[in-house]
C-alpha cells in the first residue's frame, strides 16, 4: 500500500486529539498535580530554572485569559482539587488546549519528516508505525503536566524538518531560520540545546569537517547561548527560591528505577532499528553531544519523568533511519582511519 501524505496528516491530527483527550480527561494526574490554578502554578514556575521558560508559560496564561469570558477562575472537578485544593477547571483546560495544540503540530511534523524519502530510509510500514508511536509515547509522558514539554518537541521536529528539507538548496537561509527557531525554542525551554546537538550531527554527516559545518554550528551556538544568558540576566527572582524535588538523585527509588528502565529500553530501540553501522555511530555521537543535558537530568531531574528522555529519543529515532548513502563524509570511516593510525603507531 502506497504511503499517502494527506491521509496520514488527517490520521495524525485525529490521533493527537484523541490521545490528548484520553490523557487529560480519562486519567487523573497524581504526580505534579499541584499546579492547576494560576496562583499555584506561579508559586512553582515563577522561581528557579522554571522562571526562564517564558514562551509557553505566557501562551498558557493567554489561553486562560481567553477562557475567562465563559468560565469562572475558581471551581473544578474533584480529581483536579485532589492535588490543588484551590484548583481551577479553567486553568486545567488551558493546559489541555495548549498541549493538545502542540501535540497536533508535533504529529504533523512527524508526518512531514517521514515523508522525506530522499533523506530517510523508511518503509511504508515504518512510516505508519512512527506516526502512531510518537503521539502515543508523548501522551504516556503526560502524567507530568507541564506547559513547555510538548511545544519543545514541536520546535525540535520543526528544526529537523527544515534542515533536511531545505539545507541542500538554501544553506544560509536554512541556517538563519534554524538560528531564529533556536532562539524561540530556548525562550520555551533550555532543552533547545538538543536541537543544536542534532543539527551539528546532521551538518557533520552532510558536509564533514568543513566551513559550512563550523559556521552552522557557530551560528546555532551563538543563538542558544545569547538567549540562555539574556534570560538569566533580565529575569531575576527577588525571592531566590530553589525548587527541589525530594526524588532528585534517588536512583534506587522504585519510580526512578522504572524511569531508568524506560531510558534503557528507548535507548536500545533506535540502535536496534538503525539502517547501518553509520547510523548507530551518529546516534552515539548525538548522545555524546547531548551529555550536558543528560548529566543535568541525572543530577537535577527526576528520571520518573520520562518526558525528559523524549527529545533524545526523537533525535535518535530519525538518525536511525537517516539516508547517509549520498553523503560525502562518513563518521564511521573517520573513526576507522583513526584506528588504523593508532595501530600503526603501536607497531
């Protein structure tokens, strides 16, 4: 059966909406369920690292304000009041609408990416499985309700799509667009650094150790660092509160052990389905370049929050199927030459 992009887009949109509805109204979050009013939300997200994640926070506030015309600020179902005694049905709906919107956009990006037949080696079956798997996996991660995670996945996939679709013909326009998206996604969440790591790998495998690679990486690094530093200079918490979860660093808690198992399984999957050795090396390189993020998560995050691994998985998933046959530079050959030189020196 031939892959039909338009039907797949319709399926992806409907699936994203169905998954989001089931997650937000079929289940009751019992983890991080203490932010379902604007006041409760601000008590956490106006402090510590959260205060710098401004884009989706203000989108959430805008939706809440839009809903105010028809709904009161106070009052909610019992399931919402369990974690937030002053909970607001309206504010919870704002979470739902925001994350549903970005889940739809993320699912659309998945369809557009898997349809890049020159850049990715995917069978029709693999395309359809990915289209179904990604929104369902994101839905699984939503037992931690946040306003910036799903939007960060959208920005990540949009950057990957723009690079794969346009960089060959419009290098400078593509890299400038990606630089702007890096700024925008850094305003949303600092995990935008993973997009810099991902595009660095794609630049390297496409152009090798060349001027285009260095200029592209340099542009993205400047965009990320300038935005990251500016947020910390211009946004200052007068209370200097440090938000600390007691599960951080407790690797032997049953929940964190489950999180570690999840990470392990979904690290294995991209390597297992990788097209060839080169793809596996690129996945490994992506993880190496992402070490600052990974170390930060292990040091300051809660591994039970599987949402933290999803951007790593999305990058690795598409690297596993990247078509490297037309690329002039192969990282595996580069490392192979290094091994030959080492062997000669030993002899």
